[in-house]
């Protein structure tokens, strides 16, 4: 098996294990060097990242999630809609240049022609309160919530999971209330307002899509 494309390091990849190549299907993925953002924060930035770097990373992530949220028109006329749902630092790989790669799309919720086909998965502390609590399809604002809780972790160094109650009943949401006071002194008031808007427990009060999130984020990137 020989790839038609050269790697970033100028090499051509090959794979010559014939027994594996002829025995099972395979997928060839790009190798990305770096650390997941959870490890970066725990090992190198325990007090959080500075605002400019945090916004730069979250903008790259939001760009990917915006693409995920775009409806897919399939050849047989079906419309597929995805919500990533499981955004968190552990699912973001960052290389030494600050370039971010989003990983693990297995948690996506899939809706085909308005019918919920795959529930997907979510992570307590980072997820919106409606995740896992209804058989109805999730709204795109769920991913705005995940972007905001991830940004909160990046700015403060505090894992939102640690803010959950010690005991949670099965019917209770796995979400946290983000206290704006925890962000005071860590970032601008405009960034605090953006996080607060995205982490409302009322989906109707949130920024409704990641495209709108990026539009709200753009002026903050230029002023940071």
C-alpha cells in the first residue's frame, strides 16, 4: 500500500504487511504530532492559558465544528445533520505551533431526515444540560455550550468536571453552572460575556450555532 500524497516532512508513506492488507478493511489517517489539550493544561498551564492563545485555539476548533454542523445532502436525497456534542480538551490535539486538530467524532449525534438515528455521547461537566436527557434531537447550540466550557477550562485551568456535585441523581443533568466570577482577571469582560451567553441552561438563550459563535468571536480575536 503506497500513498499518493507526500507527508508534511517530505516523505512518502508505505505499508507492506500483506497479511493485514488482504485480511481486513483499513483506513489511512494523517499522523498528527502533539499533545491533547487536557495534558497541555495539566502539565504546562495549570493556571490556564493567556486569553490570546486560548481564543486562537478555540477559533480553530470552532471552524471544524461549524463544518460538522453543516447539513449533508446524501445521494439518495437524505439529509444528514450532525452535532459534535462531546467537545472537551481531551478531544483536541495541539502541536508545538499551536495548531489544533479535533479528534474523536464517535460522540456525534446523527439525525437523518429529522429522525434521530444515533444518540452519540457526551462528557459530564463539559456538556449542555439537555445532553442525554431526551429522545429528541439536540440543537446546534449544544456545541456552543461545549466550546464555552472548553474555553473556560483553557482560561482558568479548572476542569469543569470538578465543579459537578459529588452525587448526581440519574435524572439530573451532567452540566455545571459556570460562575463568571471564576473568570475575573483571567480574560476580558467581552470573553466572559461570550462564555456566559453560551452556557445558559436555557437553549433558547444561547448563541444558536457555531457559525454565530465564530461571528461573535471574531472581534475578540482582533482585540486580544
